[in-house]
């Protein structure tokens, strides 16, 4: 059984990631925030292949001088569909084409989902999972050991949207890239917060914040400056004056949940719709009509309650979050 040092301070989190430019920003925020104790990083394919993602995660923890954090490989592909990678958005190496030095850190030999299971059992009710990529690894952990559900403190997901997608009209990328895994994770019955695309779109890292980060220096500060610069330039090509901080916001919520407004809702993941596969379908009012068959027609006889399964972020104090982000990276 894995021992977790009793001396560690901060909320214990495991980040499951597909690094990824905004994943890089999220990791660096987490590693520089005293409220959080990053116990492990597990890698999932998404923005880049599993192999490239692992390489990127290792290089980043090396940059942060945190070889003590286990970094484990996980799934090689989504549960039931082909992998879709996003070098188009993240650069050909997934890290804005920035070449970090080779990692001093070594990969942990355990399989990511197994590492999650092991750590949750070693620290019952203490581990918060923060998946910021497709939900394949988390679903595999759940399928292998459903007893982790009541032992996980909380799950804070970057993914989904209740107002349309970025892949297409309906689906957000992390959910679209493994809808079956996402449905397993949303229905597991654990405390779950959805930090979706629509709330992330309110957190634009604009030139104002970039300039603040440009005034100070350090290996992580300078790396994130370059990543943010790449993202701001990319956003400008699509008519936006800043880069949405999707993955960093999930870390922000782990640091301080008061940054967001997140009412309870019941969320299902659509897996069959012709135009809506991968959509997170949220019931805002908590009820469904009860339609009962009478002869050749259904008659509505009342409404049935549906239990919420997620806190869905609908608003964010964007400036407070972006200031927090900059303050944590300045000079690091
Ligand atoms: C999500 O998809 C990825 O491209 C980002 O890293 C983020 O996790 C946004 O839809
Ligand atoms: Ca991501």
C-alpha cells in the first residue's frame, strides 16, 4: 500500500491531463499554489498522443523541480472510438512548439488508473481528482474499482458546456473525445463539479495579463509567458482578444470554489445523437414529465424529480481568477 506523508499540507489532488497548452498552464498553477498538494499526474491522450503527453508532463515537472511527483501513463486511446488529436490548436508538440529541456524525472511504472485507485485507498476521503482531458482514465479506474466512489473527496472536471460546444455546435472537446467515459464519470455518484467551456470562455487571458507576466522572470514564468503568447496570437486569428483559461480554471476552482457560481443540476452525456454526440445535457429545473401510456397515447400525469449529479459552473469572477494565476507564476 502506498504511503502518503502525513506532513503534506494543502488539498491533495491528482491531475489527469492531456498536455496541452492550457493543461501546461493548469499544471504550473497547481504546482505553485500552496492550497494544493499535487500527489500525482496521470496522462490521457487527447490534445496529443499518450506518448507525447507523457513526455510533456515529465518535462514540465522537471522544469518545476518536482521529480517527487509520480507521473504515470494511462490509456492509449478512448474507450470506443479513435483518438482525435489537436496539434492544430496546441502546436505540433502540444506545448506551443516550445522545446523544454529533456526531463530529469522518470516515469512512474504504474498504469495511471491503477495509481488513482491505489492513492484513493491510501488516503480515503482526502483525494480530489482534477481531470482536464478526456475522461478515459477516470472511467477505467471506476470500472476496475467502483469502491473508490465514496472514498474520493471530490471530482473537478474541465469539460462539457451547457450552451454549445467548441468541436461543433453541441460538444466540448474533452467530452466529445470520449463520451462513453464521460457518461460513466458523471453518473458515478460522487461529488462532481463541471467547469465547462462556457464558463472558461469568460476567463480570457489577454495582453494585459501577459504583460504583467512579462515583467518578471523565472523558468516557469518564462515558459508560461511563451505559452500564453502563443495562445493569445492564436485567439487573435479567430477574432478573440484573449485565450480562454479552460484547464487552469478547474485548478482555480480546486484552489478556491468561491471563484465560481455553480448551481446543482443533473447532467447526462449524449452518446447517440446525430448532431449531439458528446453534448452534456443539463436539467436546470430538476424534474422530468411523467408520461403514462393510455391506449394509443401518452398522458402527462405529473412530474418526477431528478437528482442532481453535478455542480455546473455558470459564472466566474474572471479578473480575480486571472490575477490569482499571474500572481502564482510571477518570478517562478
Ligand atoms: C479542453 O480541450 C482541450 O483542447 C483543452 O486542453 C481543454 O482541456 C477545452 O475544450
Ligand atoms: Ca486539457
